[in-house]
C-alpha cells in the first residue's frame, strides 16, 4: 500500500462521533488551526462542533468524501463496526481510519483486516485519560498500527496527546487500553473507598485527600477525581457505564487467557451496583456513591 500524504492544516480531518471524547478531539484540532469535518447522530453535538469552528457533514459518508484522515470516537466496537460497514463503499484506497473507541482487541484486528482489503489503513489509537485530560493536552495515545500508517499520522497524534506510544500492530492499542484501564479503574475505586471510609470514621475528606496525595498512597486519580468525589460533582468527563463496559472487556480477555482477576471482578460488582442505582450516565467518580450507600 502506498503511503498517504501527511495531514496538513489545509486538508480537513474527519471525525465521526462528537461526544465527550470526540468534542475534546475537535477542540484540540480546531484550536491548532486544523479544519475538522464531522458527523454525529445527535444534531446538538454537530451544533457544538460548528461552534468550535468545525463543519457538519451530511452523514458519515460526507466525512469520508471530504477527508483522507478519519477519526472515529464511538461508544464501543459494535457501533464502530456498524459505522464502518455503512461507509465501506465510500472509502478510497490510501485513506486512513483512526479508531479512538475502546473495544475488544479482536474487533480491532478484524477491522484492520477488512479495511486492508480496500487499501485503507486502520489504526486503533486508544486514549489513556479522560475527555478533560485530552482537551488539556495531558492524555496519552496508545496506537496499534503498521509502520506507514503510524508515520502518516504522527503529526496528528502529536497535536492530540502529550505522548504517543506505538504498541505494535493493529489490535495492540486496544490490548494496552484494557491494561491501563484495569489499573486506572482500580486506583479510582480505591480512592473512592478511602474517601468514603474517611467520612465514615469522622476524618475530614479534604484533609484525607491532601494526606493521600502527599504520601506513598498517591495516584493521579486523586488529581483528576478527588475533588469531584468530595464535592459530589459528577458532571461526566468519562461516564461510569463506559468504564463498566471496559471492565467487562477486561474480564472477558482475562478469562480467554486463563487468568483470574479477583480485584476486577469485585470492581465489576461495584460498578454494576452503581449503574443499577442510576449512576451510569454520570462521571465515573460517582462510583463513590455506590460505596457510601444511602445517606440521610
């Protein structure tokens, strides 16, 4: 396959999916002077894209027709596969699809195989960090890609993230995302349990957070989620139900590998309790509410 030209500021970048993460991607690119042409099933999100200076396309096919680089930011691999099937006939040899959705590694491998047959490169460029962290330039990209496709997107990745790690061939970015989300999610759950415990035994939670952040128990989850947990600010940066989906993927992959993950199994139960309590659409820091339980 011949290498597609590097993206320039004069050529639009495509974006399918303008939700929490997609809007952060659009903002990062637009503020750097890149032209973004996007589409989403929600007209309100397209209005938000236009407010950032982007262009709303006439459907996903309109994005494909206008752009050589197409970013996907979708809820899961099933939705990503459905969208890719819908645009398959419009894709052109030499185009590059960069999938930032979190899904199964097997799904990423299959998408790469299908698109390779069309002369289209597929990269699973998973994100370590929330939409806020990506918007602030603090996220890390973990990219599964062939050499040519990775090089063709290097400057795009440099704009989106603080660091970009090439993890191997397509599918490896999804595997690395599951590894990082396992540890990140458990860090967040441990923080929630610690702060709930502090409250229960009469320790001021703000003082507890300061002690934790300044000592050996520190994790970056404290910087991003600590105040949200204490203040009950659950405006979503990354939704709780999305992380529950990730934990289920983690456990499924571990089972296929013959490995038991007892902490992640307990974490799944906690997140399922939170979702059953109506917290799924809130920020994943709302997991603390499932630990606190009903309050007077």
